[in-house]
């Protein structure tokens, strides 16, 4: 697969990942954290704000791999 096509697909995947992840994280926060204290909210959003980086790193690594011969 050409590098330019991989980067285009990867860009769309990253945008979709961020949108879906933000929606899911917000839905979980609203449903589960309504009665929780501020410390629980802080920890949830701190971890939730970092967890999306793992799948994004996989996508970015895939985008950067050279094409096979």
C-alpha cells in the first residue's frame, strides 16, 4: 500500500478514534460518575485523557511503516 494512502486512511482513523472515544468517555462519565466526588472525577478524566493515546500510537506506527517490496 502506498505511503500516501496509508497516511490518508490513518488520518481518518485517528479522527474517528478521537470522536468515538470522546463520546464513549463522556457517556460513561455521565452515567457512572454522577454521584462521585471531585477526586474520582479528576482521576477518571486524567486516565481517560491518556488512554486514547495507546490506540493512536498503533495507528501512527502503522502509518509510518514503509511499504513492502
